[in-house]
């Protein structure tokens, strides 16, 4: 199946180990919490496909490398969610 609507992916402090799955680029939450885990390796360029992403929390992991340029192309990063 597929996820139709996801606003927040909350996986902080879950003791997740290994690289960030590239498949996460197929979903597009507004906020993604992956902080305080044991993620390793580089940030996948596939995350640049998350067009709705406004907040991405990756601190307190064991990531290395540079921030992918694809993330800089996300126009909603840093914007506050719309309120009604």
C-alpha cells in the first residue's frame, strides 16, 4: 500500500541503527524526527524528493559527509505549517 497523508514521522530516540533508508524519500511529511538514534553514513540525496518537508531533525546521530544539495532545493524547509 501507500501512505496517502502523513504530516509527522516521529522516530526520535528509537535506537535505530544503520544508514537512513533511501525509501524515506518516497514519503513527504511536513516534519521528520530522526534525532537521537544511531544512524550512520551520509544523508541520502533521495530525501530531496520530499517536497512538503518543512522540518528535518537529524541531530545526535553518527552521520558523516556533507548535506546533499538536493535538500537545498526544498522550498518549504524552514516555513511554518499553515494554520486554519
